[in-house]
C-alpha cells in the first residue's frame, strides 16, 4: 500500500514537471478582451494546449491512486479517523472532477482554435470558465483537502507530524489564492484569476505536499508488521522506531 501511494505521488510530481515544461514554452496567453491576439495565440499553441490537457488527465488518475492509498494508510493506523479520511478522499475526488471539467473546457478551446474559423467569443467563454474552475473553485477544494489531511497526519502518525504543519500552510495559501477571483485577469496583473501568483500560491505548493507525502510513506515505513512498532521518543523523529516488548509473566 505504501509503495503504491508513493509511486502515485512521485508520478504526480513527474507529470507536473512535464506540464510546467510545456507551459513555459507556450507562455502566458493575452488578455481575454484582446480578441485578435487571443485567436492568434491559441491557434499557434493549440497542439501544446492539447498536450497539457492529456498530461493533466493522466496526472488526475495518479492523484486518485494517491488519495486512495493515503486514506487506506490512515484507516489502518486509526480506524476512528475513517470519517476524516473519507472526507479527504471525497473532497479529493471532487477536486479531480472539477479539474477534468476544466481540462475539457481548455481542450475545447484548443480544438476551436485549431479549426479554420476560430471564434473569439467561444474562446473567451471557454477560457473564462476553465480559469474559474482552476482558480477559486479548485483552491477552496484544495484548502479543504489539506486542512483535514494536515489534522489526521498529525494525530495518526502515518507520516511525520511536520507534514501536517506543511498541509496547514498550503491550505492557507490556497485560501489566499481563492481571493483572486475578485481581481480582473490581465497580462500585467500577477495576482489575478489567471495570474502566475495564483499558481505559485495554490497549485505548486499543493503538488509539493503530495510529493512530500509520497516520499515520507517510503522513508518512514514500518520495518515489519506495523502493529508492534512505535515511534521512539528518544530517537530522531518518527523515522527512528523501536520494538515494543512485553515482559512474560509466569503463570501461577
């Protein structure tokens, strides 16, 4: 279970890096009200946009595997936390669904731009819709996921407790990024619904947390059966473990 969870998390990181490389070559799109520039930009980069959509769809598949594994690890360690683990899993599936809808809208815009007669109104509408899904909607769902995941990480100890603090910080940054929905998107405004600051405050930290949890599930895996092992207070953090022994008592 830990191996699958870690592999899925690392795959999420690799696919995110792939998306970043493609997006950096594409660059930022012009403002939506510049119809001619928007048509020209999307027509020139429609193939790259479709590639990003394809990579993101695969990324969401691995994210589902990661969320399933994380939930199972928590439930095995603390069955009383199942309802919180289910909340993380359910909110994660909602996030995946929202992202896939946004990918479909972005893919539709790319297909329209690749046609012989791209329509500026269609491109603007599809772009505004997927920007909202990737922006405020996604940020609020991510904040819910990380807020609950941070709590259960700290009390279940399936991963080091400091990852819970990291989750709280990332949840807070996503709440800040969600406020960008009230700022009109423009190429010169970093903190806007389509600005680079939203990505820096929401998407990037969220995926850093996922990869971090994946690494920790391997480094802090119990040696042998999980039940007889406990974290040693004298050791260096949760990575140091000792076996709990019980003295034998002579029967009368």
